[in-house]
């Protein structure tokens, strides 16, 4: 899927299926079914950690951080009504230096 950004940089989103196919070429001894299970397990581990308000650091990739967002005033864009946006948690991702350097190449 190719997406056009505001700054006109074209980006491609790699799907789960494409990721598994790429991993299968790197690791031909592992079946695509097993690779799919591994990815699903990784996502499950990250999801469970997030539910427990734990940060997850993956060396070479980055860190997933749970951040508490404070209550703040806002406006409903449909009705233009002023409202209070309640406090909530959000997941932030901070890329590692290795990933940032790779992106600049």
C-alpha cells in the first residue's frame, strides 16, 4: 500500500503477509506458519506488557512507552461544542539510534 504524505514523501506500508514472506526468504528452514506464530506471539507479549503499564524495549528497534495524557479542554469538530477531553493513556514509540541512523541512509 502506497500512501502520500503531506510533505509529498511516498511511503509503503509492509503488511503482515509481506513481513512473513520476507522472513521466510531469510530463514528458509522455518515454515511460514511458524513465522506467523512467532510474530503473533511477539504482538501478544507487547500487548500484555502494555496492559500492565510496562514499557517494552527492543534493542536495535526502539522502546514502547506508556504515557499518561492529562485532562484538557477541547472542541467537538462536528458540533463545535466545547468539552473536556478526559485523561487517558497513550502508547508512544521512540526509535533507537540504530533505527534512526538506518532511516537517514
